[in-house]
């Protein structure tokens, strides 16, 4: 497919477990973004990559959250020692370059922490 | 003060009417503005982008930008029930390359 692909679509984990969420951006898109969306809210920015460089991680809520994009394509968002407040939809988006171009979103991963 | 403010609604309009959605932003240096539509349980999909003052039309959609007043709006003409969704305003600021979404306005088009 030509769109942004995220996996898994749904993830249930027990509090304290580590989880890893994957994002495969649109081919050729330089920029990749992660967002967290709580129910009834707009997406909240987490972090931003340009190629393999993580240029902004100011939105990551704690040091339990870690993101990487080692080869400048696929990205992984990892959450360690999950807490119930981490339950949300995690959206990945990509754009051809930077913040000033439209971002195209994947279907998201719905994370539920029990 | 939030970076991007939207009236959460819900906004209800009859089929065939014009729906008007508004958004204000706080950073006067903001440069890029986007409207996304999000159906329940789905991801946001881009409707329009606008970068310059004035109107930009695309089919039934018109985006309006007024940088002096720091607002951007979206008009949907001939509203259809399939337009029922949450509409998200997003703004790129000039400082620190930040990208902010509003909380969204819920629109219901009544047949």
C-alpha cells in the first residue's frame, strides 16, 4: 500500500509491561511524527524525525517513552513500564519534508493498559 | 492558553446547508494551517492546507485565513450526512517547528 502503515492496530498490556509500536511511513517521506490522542481530544505531538535524526522529542511525556528511526524509514515508539495513563491511540504521520507540508496519518495503534 | 482553540461543538446543520467551523491560534508567527477530518475510530485525513491570507477553495470546501486576526475557518457548502465527523484544525508555528492540533469540532449533518 502507499499509505502510512502502523502495527499492531490494537495492543493490550498489563501495567508495568513494555510495549513497542511500529510505523512504516510513505515511501520517500523524510519527516515522521508520533502523536498521542486521548478520547475526545486532538492529537498531541510526541516527537519528530527528519530521516534518522530525532529533531524534537519535547512532547514525550516521560523518560519511559523512547522513539527511534535508525535507517530513516521505519520508526518504533517504545513505552517502558507502562502505566494506565498511557492508554490512548498512538498515531504516526509522515510528510515529504518538515512541518510545513501536510502530514499523512496511519490508522493508529489503540493501546490499552490494564 | 492553548496554542490552537476550537469550539468543541457539537455543531448540527441540516443537509444542504453551509457548515462553518472556526479556529484561532496564539502564535502570530504561525505559517502553515491545515484542516483534517476524523471519523470516529479512524485517523485524521487531510482536507485542506492554507498558507496565505484569503480564501482557498477545493470543491465544496473553502478555507479562510486571516493572519491579522489569527483565525482560520473552514466552510463546507451543500453539507452531506457523510460530512458528519470531527474537524481538526492544525497549525505550524514559526518558533521551534512545533505542530499543534486543536481539540476538534464535532459536526453532525442532519438528513
